[in-house]
C-alpha cells in the first residue's frame, strides 16, 4: 500500500522546515501549512487520507477547534499536536477530543519519527479495512445479482448441455453412416489390418454415443425427467456384451477382465439401454483405476426378487471420506486424473438405477479395490 502523506501545520517557519526535513529524510511525502485554514484545504484535497502533525495554537488559532471540525468530516485521520510546555489540562483535553498523540517541543527526531510511524500504521490499517469493506460490499452485491439470475443460468446450462449432446449425437450419426458405407464397400475384401481398425472405430463410435447419452441423462436427472423404456431383457446377454466391448481395452492395459457367476435365466425388468450405460460407467471407472496385472470381475445373479450385478476391481480403492460423498456430483471426488469421470459417472448411475426402482451401493478399502453393487427388479 502507498505510504500516507504527512501534513505539518506550524506558524514558525523554522520549526516547520526542521520537522519537514526530518520526515522527508525518512522518505515521507510532506505537505506544509502555516495556518489552519490552509491546512483544512490540504486535508480536504486528500479526503482526510493523511497524517496531521499540528502546532497546538498556530498563529493564535485554536488547534482543538480544528481537531473537532476535522474529525467530524474525517474520523479516521490521525491528528497529533505539538506544543512547548503545554498545561496538563490542554494535553488531556486534546486527547479526550480524539487527538492521536501530543508531543512537547523541541521534539527529538527519533521521538517525532516514532509518533508519525504509529500514526501512519493506524491510518494504513483503517484505509485497508475500508478497502476490504468496499470489496465485501461489491461481492455481496454481485452475489445478490448471481442469486437473482441463478434460475436463468441453470436453465441456460441445461439448454447448453442438451444442445451439445444432441449436436454430438448428430455428428456421431453422420460418422456412423460413413463407417457403414466403408463396410459395405469392403464386403468380400480379404481380412486385413484395416478390418481390425474399422472394428475398433465402430467401437469408438458406440462409446461416443454412450457419452452423448450420458450428457442427456445428466441433464434429465437434474430436472427429474429421465425417460425410460421398461421391458424385460436377459441379464446374461447384457453382461457378455459389455465385457466384449471392454476386453480389448483391458488387454491393452494388461488387466484381467472376467465374467463370473451364472446370470443365465435372470431377466431384468428395466431399460436395457440405461442398464448398459450403468455398466459402461462402472467398467470404465474400474479399468481406469485398476493398474496393470490387476483384476476386474463382473457378475450377475438373482436374489430376493431382484437382479443383482457386481463390478469388482483390485484397484486403488476409495477412502471413507470420499466414499461418503461419492454420489454427490458437486464434490467430484475423482482426483486421479483430469476427467473427473468417477464423480459424474456414479452420480448418473445412481440416478438411473433409482429411476428404475433399484438400489446401488459401494464397498471399498484403500489399496484393496472397490466393489459396486446395483440391483434392479427381476421379471
């Protein structure tokens, strides 16, 4: 912060020059006045933001009257007085009326500098407090405006998410059309490396489509308007399809991905597309946080009238603190990479499971992996 200016008021030119020289040598900006009328003008131009060092009776004028009027306008201005052998009642009267200090002349330079330094410190603290109060008022006003516009902003956010997801899906549809065209043209061609590349490209398109659906489902979940197509479907087929999709990724990461248990004969009463989205998010997270040579197990069974699915991994695990907040999208507990997919993905999973009258829970121990269970009504 810029060091405050010092105003010296003294009708004796020699004393005025002497004190000004001492303060100037200490690198203070000094203004000089020989009378209180001149001093009032300087004080007004600086809006009271300076330190005043005044003779008690400059030119026979009343310094106490000057003190009273000045503090009415600028109550934060430190005003100190100088006088040669002043009576005790004058000293006490000045201090009672708000004078910051009272110095007896002649004043040793070190005493003068110490008094001015204390006055400067007081003024600096007051001005900094004033600055902070103004900033707080601005922040409060801005917060009021933001709160006023919160509903509009939320609506706009939903619009942008929906628009982006729909545009995303449109591009994917066009890209998928080109892929189908290439496949048709390549019918009867010898199996080559390009065929494998096309197969992987098709998988990527499918993955992008799921991501676009996730965006739409997130917005729908926020507004409580998830659309479901509830029909019975075999659980085993859905699990096999999901494992087949992620096996190349697992092989690339050197992670063992296994389908366990016997889900044959288990029929789920739910939205197959949404269930595949749940499985996609859970397996994606498991693969992301499971190191090489780790294991991921996917299993399904029927239990107490529900179809129960478990995704178990030998990854890093989740701490108890994060586990308590893991379904809160505002916390975004995933901090292992920049995707923050864990927090958003699990929030979507929870909304989709509950929308289909199911339940989801997570068990995890740091360093020993994570198990995610979700159950849906069985047909």
